[in-house]
């Protein structure tokens, strides 16, 4: 099975997008959680 540079670039792009999405979710989670806390109490 040959591994081309294009495949490497695509894999890197996918990983970068996934990590970026996770970072955004984790980064915005505390703010969302603190907004929800008053309603839960």
C-alpha cells in the first residue's frame, strides 16, 4: 500500500480540523456550563 504526500496532507488537514473543533468545544464549554448552572439550581 503506497502512502502518497496527498494522503498525508489530507490526513493532517482532517486531524487539524478535528483538533480545532475539540479545542473550540472545550474552550467554550466553561462559559456554557456557567450559563446553565443558575438554571439547574
